[in-house]
């Protein structure tokens, strides 16, 4: 998801840097997938940390 958003961001920004016609508005929406990818990855990290803490508490008792 992040990779698709990153590519869409590069494709969306390129016309501004090259001085060509900008892409349609939906490309800006696809660029938002980069942020969504970060959120999904962050949620996965938090779930992993929580699971590790639960497991550590269960082992120490």
C-alpha cells in the first residue's frame, strides 16, 4: 500500500517539476495511500508490541 502511494506521489509531483500538464485529481487521492500504508504499518508494530508484552507477562508468572 505504501509503495503504491509512493509511486503515485512521484507521478503526481513529476509534472510540476517538469513543467508539463498535471495529472487528474484522482492521482492526488492515490497519493494518500502512502499515509495509509504508514498507519497500517504503525498499527502492526503496536499490535506486535502488545502481543510481546502479553507473552512476557504470561511467562514471568
